[in-house]
């Protein structure tokens, strides 16, 4: 059985609040993370919110990276979705953890689109998960 | 305890394969889903892949909606991330289920950025989940 995609959801707490409020830096870091995991960047959208926070998505040929930040809580919600064998979403996730200086993290990996022998499994839930935490 | 965001991951199987391969229609449907759940659309990016499939993200003021399709498997991976009380991510998810004509779905809701009394919880995993399935 294989999955068409891997989707990591990461909770980053106690990040650098100045970084979380810096739209341009967030965009640079998100693209850097995409490049580090060997993804091909297709397009991106980044947005500042008033009074706080940044939302952004990097669309990659292998799916996407997304971020939403709450500087007032030192918190960033990250998700890294990749397909194919050449890109490792954990590389991007760990890169962002370092770049945002997150001190507490929880991550969960969801297998997306599980198929067996090139046929979609129709009788079992398709989402499984692995959880890691350094709390 | 409250969560800053709600993140629904939906597995849509046995969708209409023609729709899954139609970039323009996917974009229309994704924006329609955003509007139906009362989100404010900020920007969007949609991309066709060769030979199959569409990837796209609608950035909303309340976070994002993303889709990746594998028409060859009749499969679409959806995620709908919302923050705030005015937007219900389930409304968008159900709208997309209908629009893509998904016959089999599995959905999981992840609470993102759980906080207590305006303080970030530092000693418990921040992701919880609810799963529904019509398999």
C-alpha cells in the first residue's frame, strides 16, 4: 500500500515573535524550506494581517507549503504537503522549525490518498497518522 | 480551552474525473466553497499538471483552502483551514464534496493552536482530531 501524498501539520510554539510578524522574512524562509527539501516552486502568495500575523502559501510542483502565524501567541501553524519520492516534507518542516526558532513543536504526518496495487482503497479510512512531539 | 484555528483534511474518492482535470472549474468551485462558508478571498493560485491533475490554493482572510487532484485515481486531497468564529470549514468541505461529486470521503478535523486562558499550552500536544468517514 502506498500513499499519493504526505502531509505534515506542525504546531510551532514559542517562536521568535518578530519573525512571525515579518511578511517578507516569512516568505523568504518558506521558499528556503521548499528549496531545502528539493521541491520545485511554482508560485506563492503571502499576506500581512492587521494588527498581527502573516498567512502564506508556496505552491510547489509536488503540492504546497502553508503558514499562518499568530505573533501575539508566538505560534505558527505549518503544513507541508508533498507527493512523489524526491521530496521529503520533514526536511522542510525541520528547516522552518529552526528558522522560526520554535522551542516547542508538535507534528503529525498524515498519509493522503492511500492506494493499493494502483486501486483506490474504498472500504477503509484513507488517513493514518504518526505523531511526534517534543513537549 | 480554545483553538486558534480549525483544519479539516478531506479525502475525496470516486470524484468526477473530468472535473478533477479541469483547472478553471476547480478554481471556480474552490472559490465558491470559500464564499459559501462566508470566508473573505484574498488571493489564489491554481496550476495544471502534465499529464494529469490540478493543484490550487485560495488564501482567505481566515487562512486557506487547498486542493490537489489525481484524476487518474478519481481522488482529490482537500484541506480547509479557518480561524475565527464566523467561518465554518465544514460548510466549505461539504460544498466541495458535492461539487466534485465525491462518492467516498474521509475527513479529519485538527484543532490548531490550542490555547488556554490566552496562554499557549506548553506541555500538551496541541493537535487533537475528530474523524468522520462514510466508507
